[in-house]
């Protein structure tokens, strides 16, 4: 059974960045796929703070490629093709069965020197995974997902879906809601369910008509042009719908 210093559970954006940083520092790190990696949202929108964090991580830990996550133009072509740039954020209040009222629509221009992004997570996660391997992180052959974690600190065993296993002195569990280590912590107060109930649904769509082409701007206002470089949020009762343009002709 192969043994490593650190096993990072969750081969997504966060897990891949951590594995790249640890491997760059010379720490024997293995990046393990989780059953929930494919459940991540179709896309993410960055804000000025996240762009600064990407740059900080790149400088502090010597992984310069991470700064590209805060500078859209520096991302690889295969990531840019399915992602997009965000220049503004729009907010709309909608009432069921009623037309949108122009005075309940507002647009906020993003004051960022970076130009924020709409990142299509499946492609970004795959790129960060390759980046971690280039910096020396390891992955199990054929990338089987984890099924369980046994043992204790200093002698963990990560069991994989293909029947194999790997050992690690330390485990960072970023595998999602069914995280093996989370179950072992027990029902502590900090881990109890929240009082409210919410659900997030995501999709990648084609042919979505921009809001500017559907809403009457009102008397005295100029019709808005399509704004492909922005995200739009719609609130209706207790629901919240957000759309963001990524690749040409697509929205999420």
C-alpha cells in the first residue's frame, strides 16, 4: 500500500490548490477524488476579494499559476473557452405573474482592477488538478473515488472504490457533505443542522435571452443593450435566481 505524508480528499478547485501548494513545498501529497466532486456548481463568480486571495496564495507559496484565477486573460485557452468575464452585477425583483418594474432593477459595476470572472467549474477543477500533478502531487491510477477513511492521525488508511487503499500521516477532508472525517467527529453543537432549509440548483444553459431584451426600461430611459459581461440576480419571494454568462451563447 503506497504511503504519503498528506492525503487531500476532494479533487476540486480547493483541494487541487491545496495539493499544489503542499507538493510545491516538498510535502509528499496525494490528491484523492471524492464522490461529490461532480456535484460542485456548474460555475462560480469571483469578487475582488477572491482575486486578491488567488494572488496572495500564488506569491506566498510559490505557485504562480494560481494568480491566473484572478486574471481571466491569463487562464489557459481551454478554461477561457467555457468561462467568462464579469464587469457588472444586476439585481431584479420579480413578482409571480407581474412584469418587472424598472425602478426595482439596479446594476452595479464591478470596481476591480482584475476584471472578475465567471468560472466554469468542471474545466477549472480539471486544470487545477493537472496543475497539482505538475507541482509534484500524486493521484491514484485511474482516479477511483474514496469510500472511507480508517485509522488515526499518523496512520490513516484511505479506502478507494476500486478496492485499493493508500496510507497517509495526515488527512485533509474536503470531500463534501458525506465527509468520512466529519462523521467521526460526532454531533457536536457546531455541526448541528442550521435552522433554515435551503437548496441550490445549478444548470448550464444555451440560448438564454438577456434580461435587457425582455424588460421595458420605462419612460424616458434608453433601452438597455445586451450585457454579456455581467451576472444577473432575480429575487422572488424566498427564492433567488442568478444567471451568469460564460461561454458565448451560454448562461448558468
